[in-house]
């Protein structure tokens, strides 16, 4: 089962799942291991959110029962991740959650973000904080289990991998009138890469970049693609380009770690979250999460709409025995 990460933030679908564990009670909205989400508890949680005008407007635009399922999904998820923390001896603190939100905001207004989440996703601030907690739990599980390295050394390794892959690079090019001049400029760049700015000023023009720019391979014109690939990860090349009326001298270099650190950190974190998801799924499966069919059914780790009928929740031998006895499964 895969509990969807919520930077998406929540995506609830419509489907019908099969039969689940033998636990039913009209007062219970969902069972999560030994824990329960009571119907009254769920109703109170829904009411709390609908007291926010932005959330209420969001919920009013959903299909019948969809918002209640969304809230129930959040409540189940919180309990699942409590179990994950316990299983792997992980403790994500409120301070860590605050720090990650501050980092994600990157100077933007927090209140504006929470208003947007309420309007577009029907989330209260505490819902958003819970989502970030779950993200951090996955990252810490991956770190603890050796599935990822989120330390500075891990980021450095990711940087070296990116350098080898050549997926992105700094590219500068200077157009000069002839091959002899191009050879001289290329020789100077090889001897002193920092001379690029002065040479670009000397040969300024439509086909000269004043300073190298970060590029990816798919952004290159065909005429430069081959020479750039041949020069990676660092180097200088020359190529005659009829369109420019001269010869292009190109300088390729790999950006310093500081320029790519944010992107690399984000990718390493995402890889860690993905790597930990199967472990979260295993914990969730062991909890035998069971949803009261009054509120929906569980599919791929999320609460979705049921078929609208009365569903008796049975499993395995209990189902066979109860069918023979003509009795229904109890609490």
C-alpha cells in the first residue's frame, strides 16, 4: 500500500477495494492496528476544518463525502506514521518540521502559504505540518536503514555523480572572425579559464555570451551539442558556425557545489523518501487498517469512495466460518 506523499498534497480517487480485516463497529470510522478513529472524533475533525471559511469553500466544491474521506485519510496517516516512528526508533520533532517549512518557504509569507493550502487543498496549518512530519519520517527512516545519505558527504557524492553524468553544466561561448583567432582565444582560456570575461568583452556581439550560463544538454543547439559533449565535464572547443559568420569558441565547466546544492539536496531527499516508502507500506500492511464502509474503503493506502452498499468486513477463515454459521462479524 502506498500512502501518497502530500506535497502533491492530497489526491483522492474513486475505487472499490476488496474485503479487509474482521473488525467492525458503528462507532469506529477506522481501525489502525490497536488504535481507532472514532466516528465522533472524525466528525469533530471535519467540523473543525469546516469552521475555516477557505476550507469550507474548498469542501463545498467536492463530491459528497470526499472531504470527510480526506480528513479520515489524514487521521489514518498520522497513526500509521506514529507506528513507523516507533518501529524504526525515529523521532521527528516539531522544531524539525518548522525548520523544513521555513526552508521550503524560502522567505515567502507563511500565512499566505497556509491560506493557499486551505483554498486549494482544504488543509489547515496543522494538516500541512503533519504532511511535512511524514515526509521527514520517510527521510529519517531511509537514512537510518542505509537507503540514503542525507549528510554533507551524501550531498557531495550526489554532486560528483551529477558531474560525471554531465546533465547540466556552465557554458560560455565567444564568436571570433576566423580559426586562427579562435585557436588563440581557446589557448588563452585553457591557460586561464578566468580570462573568459575579458575575452567576451573583447569579442562582444550577438553570438557571444558575456558570462557562462547554466545549461542542460537538451537546451543546446545541434551545432554545439557534439562539441559540448566532447568537452564535458570541463574543457574548451572551437567550431565554425556559418550562422554566426565566424568561429565559436566554447568553454564548458561544471558549476560549483554551492550553485547546485539546493537542487541536489532536494533530489537526495526525494530519493530518500521514495526509498523509504516500501518500508512505510509494510508497517501499514501490518497494522491491518480497516475502514468503516460507511465512510469508504481503503485502496493503495488512501480512503476512497465505496460502492455505496452495505459491506460486511470479513477476512480469511473468519469469513468462511461466519458464512457457515450465518452470523455477522462482530467488533
